[in-house]
C-alpha cells in the first residue's frame, strides 16, 4: 500500500544500506493539482510559441546579439541613472528626466545578457536589478521602474546560465530579496508573487552550478514548492521540469559515503514520484 508523502520532506539516506533501493512516498494528487497541471501544460505551449516568436525577432534584431552594443547600452543606462540619483538627494518627483528611464529598457537588457554567453553576464544583470531597486526606493513614481516577478525571474535566469559554482546561492538570494520586499509593503500595483517558474529557475541554478551540495539544494527548492502547494498556494507546483533539475543534479552527484544511497538511486526515487 502506498503511503502519503509528507510535504516538503526529502530523502534521508544516511542509514540506507548500499543494496537498498530508495523510494519516495508519492504526494496526494488532488483535483486542484490536476487542474494546475493542465494549466501548466497550456502555459508551456504558449511559452514555447512565444519563445519561438521572440527568437525570430531577436535574430532579426542584430543589436540583440551584439555584445559590444549590449555592454555599452548597459553602461550608459547605469551611468545616466546614477547621475540622476546623485542629483536627486531628496524624494525624486515624476519629471521628464525620470520619464526617460523605462522598465522595458532594463528588461530588454536582462534578456540580452541572458543570451550573451558572457562571463560577466550575471554581474551585469544584478547591477541592473540593483539600479532598478534604487530607483524604486528613491522615487514617488516607483511603479514605473519597480522590478516585478518577471524582472527577478530574468535575473535568476541569467545567474543560472552562468554555471558558476555559487549560482544556486546567488539565485536563491535574489528570490529571497523579492519575497522580503513583497512582505514589507501593504499593497502594490507590482506583481511580486513567487511562482512555479521562478522557483524552478532557482532549482536550475543549483543544478547547473555543479557544486558539491547542488543536488540536495535543488531537492530542497522542489520540496519547498511541494510544501507551498500543500499549504494551498495557487501559484506554485513542482512540475516535471523542476523534478528533472533535481534528477539531473543527483545523476551527476559523486558525494556518496559508505552506507548512503548513490546519486543514481536518489535520482530514480525522484523519478518514481513523477510517475
């Protein structure tokens, strides 16, 4: 008989014999989960269509693939906004100078850095996010520049693609600062609700980092998603992509100690949960 899995719990294989097959208890599937899964599949189809469309647009836009242009445009925007902030020691009003800075300019650059393949792409993305937050906090017109959940997701995506060993921790730190700010304000016109996509990107960041603890951290992120789902959060569900990140991380894991389950066994246990 199958047992119900405790939400948020990961595999404890510290006392597992080498010959033992690790099994994860399957979560209870509710009608809400089935509905969410259908919505997720539809969202994936829409995302792929949008991605293909944007891909064609980016191919036509030579500036998008010109890293020199991207770098120069980023530096110019950071310099202009820094000068603007330095000249506005008091509360910034909604003047013409402020109106010249657009959120879409920041978002465009974040997308560009995500595709650039440059070693400092993550640093540039974080610099852009830092400046957006500074403009948000300094101005009564904050809503015009305020980073939203899509902006934070773009930054995490750039960090994830960097593949550096600290990518997971850096990506999770960006997620945490978004959540912290969302809790610090009573209401806002800006969407800062953490969702399935942003959590999945954080799990991806841990997996791509190939750090010694990346598998357990990726597992922890998906367990958090499972806990949020169990608590009734309508925006978060651990999808196949999220689980695939965990499985990939465990499949490359070589940190097995005597008496512990191997990475392959843990990956197989995660696969059974998905089935």
